[in-house]
C-alpha cells in the first residue's frame, strides 16, 4: 500500500485568523505540524494542501512539499481530494494543520486498521480520546462521537451524546480528534456527494460519510496533545513546547 499524509491548511479561521502562521517557539504552527508528521516516518510522502501563498511559500522554503488549491473549499476533505485526485495512492491520512503535537503512536493506530482489514470493509479510520474535563462534554467546540461494540462510529455531534437520562449509568464520553485515514475511493466519493441535512446542521464533515453509508472505524488514543484553535491554546502550546 502507498500511504501518504496531506495536511489541509486554510489561512482564514473564524476563531483565530492566521493561526497556522502564528509563531510557536521560532517556527510557524503549520511548519511545526508538518515536521511532526514527517518525523513519524510512517508516510512515503507528506504534503501541505493550502489556499494561501504565504503558507505555501513557508513550507516550500523550509524544504517541505506543498500543493496550492485550485478551488475554494468548505472543508479539509474536499481540499485533500482535489490535491490527491491524480495521485496513485491507497491510503491518505489527514492531519489538521493546527496539531503540532501530532504523535507517531496515534497515527500508527489508524493505519493499523487498514492493515488488518482483509475484506476492505472499512472506508475511514479516525481517532477518539476520552473526555476528562466535564466542561468539554457540553462545549460545542468539542465534537463528541459514539460508537458501536466494534468501535465503528454511529454519530458525531457538538451536543452531549449520549444523553444520560438515567443518572445511574456510568457513561464514558469521547472526543473526536480531527485525524482521518481514508481509502482514496472514499475520499473521492466524499468530494462528489452533496452535503445533507445532518452535516449541514452540525457542521461536522465526518457526518457526510455516515449519511452515505461509509464505515468509520474509531481508534482510542490516550494522547491528547494541544489543538490550536484560540490564542489561549497557542499560549498553552508554547508552554508545553518549552
């Protein structure tokens, strides 16, 4: 199998504009993320796919590989699908550009799903981590996921799922981490299929795969890292980096 990683990198961000170009101890966030993915040694190639000449030039000038998007895209899956459409690859791993603490163990976990999938039953694999902060459970910026008894995703939501109607139940809540491993065929399908109501309501691209019957295998990880969504996250990242 040929396995690559593509990091979608949009310059604009509603909560933290230009966050990927913010300095993280001497290098922009996007470059720290790119280098972290390369360091895992899991991929034949690693690319950044971006709509920004600034991000493109930053990656290339540092010796990295970048692809300039030809169209406007609403989500990372669409951006990656355009970037890899003519590539002869089997598995594409999407790592978010604001994940400079990306680790090898977690990425190896999602790739192992496909190595064990003899019947090619699985379309995507992704990561989840147990929520330990009670405030995150009701935070709409934290995407929650529920799974079946084989760890296939049933649904993703910004709301609390499952809802604890019985207070006697001991419920474990899981946060969806935005790292995906796709079969190329599933990614190409995503690009051509229109958004349906659930995805439009929740604003979670993973739901489109479920709405069209794709199977997403979730892998639990205990590595939380720091996703840089706000200026406060960046300050936490700087302290952690030191």
